[in-house]
C-alpha cells in the first residue's frame, strides 16, 4: 500500500508526534496482510512501508518487522522540489537525506534491507541526479517514479515531464518518446553482483566501487579469482569506458583498453578491491 495516510494525525505525525494508537493501526494491518500472504506463499518477500509522513523524513516507527523476509520500502520527496522549477541540489538534499537517514535507521534496527521505492516526480535534473547520488551513497536499490504512461495520481505538473518513456506502447527509440534528459541523470553504473561485501560506490564524473572478499554472512571469504559484475549503461559511456582496478583485474579487458560491454567483470585477489570506471 503506497503512502498510507495517518488521517487526522497527518500533521502531528509529520512532526514526529504520532500517537501510539495511530502507529499501532498500521502495524496491525501489516501483520494481518502478512498472515494472508503467508497462507499462500512461505517465501516471497514482504515490502513494508510507513505512513506518508516518512516521505519527507518523519521516523517510520513501524515497530518490530512482521516477518523475517521483509524489506523496508520508502519514498523520498522534498515538497518544494516537486514543483516545475530547477532548484540547485543544495535546496533539495536536506529533505532527501533526512528521508533516507530515517528509513535507513529503522531498517538497520530491524536487520532488513531498505529500498528507495519511489522518487523523482519531476523533470528537475538536479533533483534526479541528487537522488541517484544519495541512493548510491547508502548502497541501496532505487525505483524511479515513473517509467511511463499517464497516471492521474501524480502530483507533478506534467506526467510527460516526469516519465522516462512517454508512451510505453511505442518503441523507446521513437523520436520524442523518451525523456533522455531524465534517463541520463539516472542511468549510472552500479555493482549488480559482488563476490564479497560491498563497502561503497559512487558516480562523480567517474564511477568508483569498493568491496572486500569477505562473505557478508561472516562465513569466510571468496577465493581469489571470484568474479563480480558492474553494470555500465551505454548512455553513461556512449564511446566506451576505461577501467582501473586495485586488488584484482578485469576479466573481459579488450586489447585497446576501451571497454564496450555493459557487463564489466572483475576478478578479485584476496582482500580489498577498488574499481574506477571513466567514460572514454
């Protein structure tokens, strides 16, 4: 259920004065939904979200997670940055970082992953780029609102401006059917599979990712030569890219040193790995 309302307590909840009875209503509902799901599927992940007030940084206060296989899904918006003006990143970032911090803190307290499930109801390139950078900083997956198609639920001034694809029924390569400006802010490299424990990644001109070969569950380490994969979108590096690796090597290195594969494969030595990817 996306952005459930706290009703008459919406303003108090936004100020972190949600009553215990209001918080308990959503907790009880989540448990009831969990019970129904588990009667039909014992393994599927259950995505848990807080009241709509968490969107702009109010604490989740969701209590104990209702199921072992739970993901905390949260949305992130700064109200002033959803209007059609291109504010600099410094205006939007405090609200976005607050939403991520609060949601991340709750997820960590419950030992579960957090996913940025919705952001970007805007064509503001500063907002989109900043949100993508922040989600990378916290090493979390993100889902942009929205891929395409008309949706009357949006608060944006134009669903066409906020979409990545104007009409999903038409080819994305059709002239005028893709908002390439939006896509370029969001299509950045990311590690899709890591043989070890990620310690950070970011895109700032170049893309940098670090990890160590220790297994995340604490059961030893991956053997030297274990491969990790980094996705490098063509739109981010249209002329190919160069790679520098510390603590390993690129398995699919081309003779001319200019990589063109979307999948960059890195084989690690023992210990820490650092990969830097730069557009050619």
